[in-house]
């Protein structure tokens, strides 16, 4: 998830682009760049680092530029580590075209090979540089205008994109296109100027008239002309729909949500799609993970898989333990990285270690990786930040594509981590033959359905909010789950603790009788994950044990459940899915419950006290 900005008009473009990029920095902040057309040439500056670094680097040569046409980009790396070369904008081989792109071109590999055969060369590792050269190649071969060339090129592309392209040979227009990634066009008075951006925050102070491009649309933007929009597939003309925006800046950066946390909770359906995009081909029964392909045998022949992480990442590892052992029959141990690194653990070269980290910078996890490597283990990373220390320290890995997670309480990183770990486990189970073809296909199809199931669960938000009103004075909470949902109980308790400061504990439901049941009385709210599962009947009797001690039951139940609904004081309903995929759904109402309780208590949910988004110290 990157931020893109463009301008064509009568004003000096440089300050508009730089300010716009700063407003979009929440979308990505590992590298940035700007290109300005000064009437003769394209002046381009780009750098690793934040927009501030770009400003420092470009001030001397661009601040003075009178250029009135410009494009800028702030990056969240997916293909190619964050560095100067991989940052955007990217030139075409001729130097006439420049492009900025937010999204992922899945088939950039084969396209790149084709272009290489036709003499194109590439300076970066990015999918975007392939796209701008493909557009140039079409322009040359088909002898068509830029708009048409972009259209023809995009019909060969698989993936997601919001792009802005400028051609030095045709300096009075910008061509933009969209599929999957957001793109807004801000319209200045009488079409005297146009702004292009990932959301309206870069141009809301100049105009609140905007067109939001729809999927598979391309638009040509020329000063003093109506914006011309066409369908990419069939070239049909589209009547632009100009809407008047009623939003203020702060709202826009949060996408209209009150906090980054709730925004990120609602982003889960789309970022899970982004995380399995091009990796999960359910109809063909294929799971393709670039980082894993060459190492499948290492996992299959391993004595065991040791999963390390901290906090929410450790909880994702616990869920993975269940699915790796259940479906792939691979023995798994899950370790707190902070304990693992000092426990003088027995590690051999026959072990595979999976290190999970959203930020990729957590000190304990990094140190645990170095220890495991020093003992000869193969270390595989599951990270959300491209180019982070952990992604560079591991032998190989898979990135979650959750986009920047700004809220300190991790939400979308948790579900995208589970999505990646589930794909790894299913891939290994399939190769090992420890899962039947039918069960394998069911899992792939159900995994593809997860975003829809989460959308359904999110529709209960108002009900969860109502339930939350009953617990703002609670001093303690217990969270219970069995099997795959025991780690979800731990995660639910952690979410409540870290943002509401209410003491909460997660427990395997069967453990209650061995102590915690002593805590139960009419003051103790107990969240129980009681979805349809092999443990259902056992969970029902756990609920009876709590009810008989007057505990207050908040039960997460499957659609259509009647039994637990009658026993529980409050029920939070989720759609059905396979038990192994249920943690991706059952965690949603628990995220919402903790969020609403914390908001009602007036807590700073995005920056809770005493916490940091990335713990880079011991
Ligand atoms: C979770 O909400 C917390 N922010 C924290 O527990 C976090 O999961 C932990 O610090 C690990 O961070 P990482 O995934 O970036 O390594």
C-alpha cells in the first residue's frame, strides 16, 4: 500500500506534491520520489526514507522549479527492498515516460522476460518498472497515444494498480488508471487544474470536487478539458461522476474512521485478499509462495518446526501450530522469542524456524533468529515490512500484504499472518499427501471465502458496540477457547488489555477447573469462543460450569446456533467455516469488543500508554 500524488495546472507543482505525499505517508513510508516536468525535461529525485528525506534531497534542485506538472510517490515496498533505485517514479527505457504505481503486478516476471527479449533493460527489482516499459513498448509497436497504450498494456496485466503516467513527448496530459487500489481525481475550478491522489487528503484544501475512478478504468487528464474516462476492457466511454466531498483532513487519513485501529479492522477483508493475491489459486488447487517453493523439502524433512515471535505474532504462531500439526502432520513448537533466545534451546540443522513479526524490527525476535542461524537451523520469515531487519536476516520468507499498520494494537497483521501460515501449512500438507484432495480443495475454497466471512462478521459491529456498553466498568475479563480458538482467546485478552487497560486473561477452556474458575462470580465477564467445532459439546459444559457460578457469558457462536445462545448473556455471531480457518473469523468480534470498550473509556486506542508499535529494544 503506497501513496500516489499528481498535479497538472498553473500552480508550482513541487510544494503541492511534497505536502500531498506527507499527508499520504500513513500509507507507506520506506522510500519516496518526485518527478517534475519543467517545460523541457523531466527532473526526477527519489530516495530511500521518508518524504522529509525526499524534501531534503530535492529542495536544492526542485524547489525552484517552475514545473506545473508533477507526480510523486511514497512507498510501502512489496517488490524490491526499499532503496533509491526501487523507489518511484520509474522511467521507461527511452526516458520519455515516468510512472508512479500503488499495487502489485502479479505477472510482472513473464512480462519482464518478454520485454528483455525485445531489448529492454531494467535498473530496479520492481514490478512497476516492467509496467512503464510495457506501455512504452505498446506505444512504439501500435503507434498509439499514451492513453491507448496504457489501456492496451493494462489488458496484459494481472494484479492491482493505481497508476499515473506522464509522457515528455505529450506534456499536456497525465494518464491514470485503477484496479483494486484507490485513485481520486480532484477537479479545480473550471478544470484549470487537476490533482490525482490515493485519497483526497492531498487536495482537500484546494478543492472538494472529486471523481473516484472505478476498477478497470483509465482516464486522460488535460488542463482546461473534461476528464475523459474509458473502460480498460472494452474502451467504452464513462460519464464521470463528480462528488462534492464533505470530509476534513484528519478524517481522510483515517479514511473516515475515528481511529486507525477500527480502520485497520475494517481493512482485513481487502488485505487478506492482497495477501493471497497471486498465491492462492483455489480453482486450480494451487498455492504458490515464492519464498517457499525452493525450500518445501526442508520443511518436510525437518525434525520439527519452531515458531518464534512476540505478542500478537506469537499468538499467530500458536494458531499455526494447530494447523501444521493437524493438516501437515509436522511437529511444531511455539516459543516466545524473548525466552527462546536465553533458554539455551536445543536447535539443530534439522530444525526449521519460522520467525513471525509485523514490523520486522522486534529486537527479541531478531536475536532469536540469529541464535537459530548460529546453530544451523533454516530460518523462514513471515513479515509485513519489506526490507525490514528480520526480512533481511532470515534465509527466506513470505510477506504479509497488510499494508502499514499504524494502530499499536495489531489487528490486520494478525489475520494476514494466519493467512500466510495457513497457506504454508496447506502447501506442505498437499505435497506430503497428509490431506485428502477433497479436504485440500475445501480449505482452499474456504480460505478464498474468508474475506466475505469477515465482511459478514463486521456487519455485527453495532451489536458488539451495544454489548460493550455493559462492560466499561469491568475490572477483569476471562477469555476461553479450545483447540484452534485457544490462541484467539489469548489474542482477544491481549487486545482488551493493551487498549482499555482492563486486566484480562486468555485460557484454554478446559484449564478453568484447574484454578481460574475460582475467579468466577457475578462480576466476572467471561468471553467464550463456542463456535461449531469438534469441541462444541465440551465448550457447552464449560459454559454451564461458569453459569453455575453466576459468571457473565459473552459467547462467540456460529450462525444459527441455538444452544449456547440460550445459555449466554450476550452472543456475538460469526459465519461458519472450517475449524482450522475459524480463528480468522472468531477474532473479529473480539477486536471490535476491545475497541468499543476502550473508546467508551476514552482511551487513546491508536497510541495506548506504555506501548510502542515496534519494540526494538530488549
Ligand atoms: C500487539 O497488538 C502488540 N502491538 C505487540 O504485542 C506486538 O504484536 C509485538 O510487539 C510483536 O511485534 P512484531 O509483530 O512487530 O514483531
